[in-house]
C-alpha cells in the first residue's frame, strides 16, 4: 500500500473535527501502512506500534482486524505480540492470517488439518508450507474444493499416496485433470490414468515410463483374444455399440463402468488401446473401429491418428495403460514353488536360494529391455 499523503491526512483531520470517526482504529491502520513502506523499520517504531496494536486489537472492528491480519501476517518484521493479539480474535481474522502467511510449525499445521473447520481447511490447502502428512489428511476428507486447492498449490508437496487418490478421483471428476497434468512433480507413471487427457509430450513420457516398468517388472502373461471372439466383437460393432464395448470390458475383468467409458470416449482412443491390449493387430482393431460407423469412423484424420497410437503402443504396455485408465487392478501372478527363507544359501534344486551373481541379468540387458521399442509386429 502506498504511503498516505498530506491530502489523506488532512481529510482524516477534518473527519475527526466533524465527529463520527474513531481515530484510534484509523491511526492503527495508518501506522501499520507507514511501517510497511519502510524497508527496514526502526526498532523504536516497531515497539511503539506493538504497544499500540496489542492494546487496540481486542476492541477494533472486524474490518480493521481483517485488514491488519492480511497486511501483517506474512510481514517478516511484524512484532510477535501483534500477531498473537490478532490470532486471539479467531474466526475470520485467524483464517485471513492463515491465508496470508502467518508462521506455523509443522505440528500445528497437522493439528489444524485434522481438527479445523471448513474455512480453516480451505486456507491451509493454499499454504506453501504444508507437510506431506497434512496434505494427506486434507485429501482423505474427499472434498472437491480442498482437492482442487491442493492440486493448484504447486509449492506444497503432494505425496505419492495423496497423488494416487487424487488421480483416481480424476477419472470421474474432470476438473481435477488439467491441474494434475500440469504438475511437474508428479511421476509420469502415476499420471497414466490421465493419458487420454494428456498432451503429446506427456503421452510419450507416460508410454516410456510404462514400457520401462514393464521391462523391469513384467506383467502377467495373457492369451490374445481368440479369432472367434474377435469375430463376435466385429459383428457387435456393427449392430450394438454397447454390447460390443461390454464384451471388450469383460475380457479385461471390467464391468459397466469401463464399457461406458469406452462408449463415451468420442475419440475412440480408449477402445483402440483396449483392442491392442487384447492382442488384436492394428489392422484388426482398425476394422473394428470403422465398423462402429460413428463420427470417428467417418474421419480419415481420426482413423490415421488412432492407427498411429496403436502402432506406438505395444500390447503389454497398452494393457497396463488400459488398466490404469479404467481403474482395473491387475491380477497378481500365482505363487510358484514352496516358501523358503530369503537368505537361504543352499542353491539346491528343491530350494533355489539366493541368485548367484552369474545368474543375474547384465546391466546392458536390463537397459536394452527398457529402451523405447515402439514398433509392433
């Protein structure tokens, strides 16, 4: 705020002479403004202001208290007694202090995240000094306004557990998607559920991350869709879209929600990925998409884009991607053999023990598997 000039002070003096003005409140705000304009306030001035403010803050009106809270809470020279006096007002004044940088310790931030009212929680969600624990507490309340504030607050941490919850909610809450995709601190692998809404660069990064994960942690082997089953899908594509998408969803262990997601996706990208993930060739999948006879099927540009997407995505990666987009949990691979202690060194046929160094894959082999092999056979 600019420093009051002579005209302003003369106007205040006139109002005081004519009555109807509580100069104590005005003086307090003017004194605060004068101090704020100084790059390095004098110690005596700060002490005098602190004495004046602590005496008046309990009795000033709400407007004045709010103005002081907004101005002083984040000011590094603000006298501690003044801030404590403002905090003692509670209510909207304390909320304003939270929004404008009032210093808080980690323990108090977490206590407020656990016990605060709606206004307090909303103010907390915008603070840059949130702890990971506090963020998770706020996310677990499952309130859209809080979630959106946290997503927009790029200066606060977003722990992986909290990010996973928000990304899962983004499947059914479109407002979450732009903010999550804009955050540079989230791993591309964690953003796979939002692949369809991502831009070209983020999509490539997500595909690369999924390919690397698949190379290091191969998923459960699956059998490509049988020719007879695919023929049924083709017939349904021409006759009944809903039944066709329901059949594809069932092949993934999905239900009506997944089928409806494919039906509502006008780009047909989700259906294209699901077909590739089922083991259909690009040519077979393209025939299915054209058989749908919808707007995408009648657009040469769209069909070419879908073909490009399918060629860029290997079946195993497409399967992981579809599971992430649809919120399907991949089945755990069956356990093989008998339990044996991890440190058993025997190495006998019955108890294989720890891998010997020569049996472990070479680093060059691992890196070769991670490489972005996008071409489909």
